[in-house]
């Protein structure tokens, strides 16, 4: 349901620059709904414990845009959307090999 909300937000904004992939499981059952914000050049993030609402989708995509505008994928806490606070599970460094 969260994916449907995210796709709806992207469609309403005519955004085709964000790729959403469905995964059957991210092994974070205790903190579902989960999203993996993946980036090959910067830090990636696993976030969870979302309600499948348009507000959550808006916050996730807003944070994703802030992440994309950053050099290393580090968004200062003061800039995080309120709806993203408390949802991060892991920060994954980029593969430097």
C-alpha cells in the first residue's frame, strides 16, 4: 500500500526520475512498512515503521530529494521532514571497490 501511495505522489508531480522497485521482504518485519533508499555513489538508508499513507510517501520522497542534493548522501537532521524522524534503521556506506 505504501508503494501505491508513493507511485501516486510521483505521478501527481509528473516525476519519472525516481525508480521504485518492489521487494517481497527486507527482513525488517518488526518495523514494516520498510523502504530502502539506495544510491550507488552516496550513503543508502533503510527506513521503516511507516504507515502506508500519502503523508509518509510525501515525507519519504522529500527526504529522498534532500539526499539527492547532498554530496555524500548525508542530510542534516534539522532538514529532515518531521514524518521521517525516528524511522531510520540503518545507514549503508557506498561500495568503494
